[in-house]
C-alpha cells in the first residue's frame, strides 16, 4: 500500500493533516510521527511515497531531519514537503531546498494548495520508481548480453 508520512511535534497538527490526507488520498495509508528521530526511523522502515515535515520541533528540526533523509540511500528519493507556522524569509526557503526538500510551505496553508503539492510529490515518486526500475531492467539485459557474448 502506498503511504504518506507526516512528522510534526504538535498532536493537533498531526490529527488535522491526517484527516485531510485520508479524505484526499483514500488509497494511501497515512503515517504520523511526533519527533524527528522517530520520523526518520519510520521513513526507513516504511519507505513512504511522500513526507510532510514540520520545521520547528524540539528534538531535531525539520532541516536536520531532511538532511538525514537525503543522506540515506534508502530514503533519499522520498519527496519532502517542509511546513512551518513561523514567519519565514527567503533564506529559510533556500535552506530547506538546499537540504533536499521539494517544497517549503507556510501555515496557514490552503488545503487545496497542500493537496496539490502532495500530488506533485506523489507523481515524482511514481516517475522516479519507474525510472529506477527501467534502469534495473536495462542493467540486467546488458549483463545477460555480455554473458551471451562471452559464451559465443
């Protein structure tokens, strides 16, 4: 089953996002986590198709979580949408994008805008998975061809 992971230390924010996402993405399992380190572990275990990540968290901020996700081979291709309720400037946005986030969104955010960003992230995930599978098949065919040529 396809999955979306939401990481936010605020339980109310998690519940609101979970309800919104379940309503909009009925074929997806919505996973939630309240801390950065635990969110990273869930991401590694479950390999969600997209992650919505709050920036301001007490144990590890969203930038650091994003950096960890991007540096790990198993999670580096998962699109991350950074979300914050705090006033942000262009430096914050640039920092988030440099750490590997796909989007940087500021609350309050229109639900339709959030859903549109999640849809983009899910399309990217689908396309990248298809691309990696095609590359795997091509490598396999090349290996078979090389073996056949050696036998000849």
